[in-house]
């Protein structure tokens, strides 16, 4: 289904622009008119991370006139495996500034606007209103629902991508011409069910594959060429090297784009997605210790059983001395409860404290009333106790 071009063409291309974009200009479907539309386009990238990196770099190279970046994080060494817009020299710098410098190094003719703040319900509509389309590569559900709802309310196309380990997905959501993100995923998954890339990992090159798809879709929408992924979900398996598509239909009962929509303004998306379940929050209240407290217990020979609820490959990277590994799934299935001692205090931990809080809720319900978990997890332990150890 071809759609009309999203933007009007700019008045002209300079001699320098004609030279730079000559390989576009000789494509009949793009030509001068298409390149002028790219020059006149304003695109916002939500995040300058794994997916934002190739998207921003290729949009800049393609000649998109204005690129916005909303990003509040700083470059960390663990980002460099996949976030190719940043370099070793950028570690510790704001990602938005690092991304801007790389973009201008690729194409100094592009205008870059930085929004160095967290995207929230209070600022999303104002920021999005400046742009023609939104490209999102974030890895948390709260932001995805926020971006979707803001795009529906503003009637802007939303180019979406998602990656996890070896699998990627991409689609275009635009309520004027097809379904929105909520038509595909009406409700977020239960807290803790779907791990983030930080917890589950991602093959770095997968970001390039899905990011390139997102950029391709953005260019098609801006110039009005081809058949955009509106109403289609692209699923990519990097291990099998396979692509398949699934049709996505507009949900007549959709809460945000349906005729009887109940979501008419932006809401609290952290609460909507339940980043940490109510059971976990309740269990952790009054039962959370710091890494320093754990160190004191270890040094004082307290009767404790330190249990790491991460996955075996995470345990191999870094661990807390004396901790034994029992992955979270063993608790979810109930297999681990019988092996827990009754004469020691159970101390749970994971990478940052989210998974251990979920397991803590299970233990509390099973009668382990004095069980606790380590706030900040292994990351907190390394920062506070053993800084010589790696953080992944």
C-alpha cells in the first residue's frame, strides 16, 4: 500500500547537496523531488543506543534535514559492543552529544536538535509536535506505550523496532492508515516476564539489521515511495537468517486508536506497565539491604545463604563471593524451594534488584518471612565493594 509523501519538498538542492546525494538522485523513484523531501524532513529518534545508532547515522547520510535526539543517558563501555555511533573516547559523555558529533562528522549539512531529558508524559507531546515522524528503538515497554500513544494523539507515524538476543522485529504504526502499537500488544507483559537487553543480552550486529529496516521505512514514508510496513510485523531471526511477516489488523476495540478510545491523554506508563509487580514492591519494603550491609554480614560470619537468581552465563561474568546460583525460573517453577535452608537467613540478589525482588515475593509467600534481597544487586556490589570486578 503506497502512501502519499509525508513532507513537501524543499525549494532546492545546493551544488554540494547534488554532489553528495548523487546516488539517490539517479534512482528514478527518489530523484530530485525525493531528495528535496528528505532535506525538508524532521525526524526524531527516541534513544541514541543500539537501534538509534544505525538509524541516526543512515538518516544523516541520506540527507534528512533535521534530526532530533531525545536521550538522557551517558556512554558506558558496555554500550560500545552495539551502539556504533559512540566510540571509546566518548565513554562518560552524554549520549546525545556524542551522537550529534558523529552525525555532523558524517554529514555537516544536517541540523541536529538535542533533547537531553527523559521522555515522559509531561513533555512527549510538546517534543513530538516538532517532527514529521518518530523512530523508536528503546528497550522498555513503558516508553513504547508512551511513544505510541503520543503519536496517535498527534497523528504521527511511529517507526518501531525491537531486538533481543538473536531476534528482531520492526513495523510502522500509524493510526490514520493502519494499526497502532496497542493493536498488536494491547497490554504489556507481566513484570519480569520479558527481560531487557541489559538482562538478556543482544547480538550487537542485530542492531544494524533492524536499525537499517527502520531507516528504510522512514525514508519510504518521507518520500512516499514503496510499500511501508503499515499493518505488517517483520520478524527477523539472525541465527536462522530468516525473515517472515505477520499481518497486524487495526483493533476496533483499541484503547487509544479505536472509535471508542478510552485513552485520550497521556498516562503514567510506569504504573501501566508495572515495571516491578505490586507483590515484589510489597515484599521488598523493609526487606532490602545494601551491598555494604551484606559485606558486613559476610565479614561477621552471619548465618546467611546468599543466592544469585541470575542466569548461569551472567554468574560466570561476575559474582558475589559465597553466592550460589539458583536461577529465577527455578523459583517460578517451585523447584528451588525444597533446597532452601530453614536455619539461615536467605539473601537474594540479581544484577540490579528487579528479579531478586520478584523471587523475594515468592519466598515470602512460601513462609520465608526473614528473607531479604540486595538493592542494586551485583552492580551495586561492584560499585561499592569490589570495583576491580567487571560490570556487564
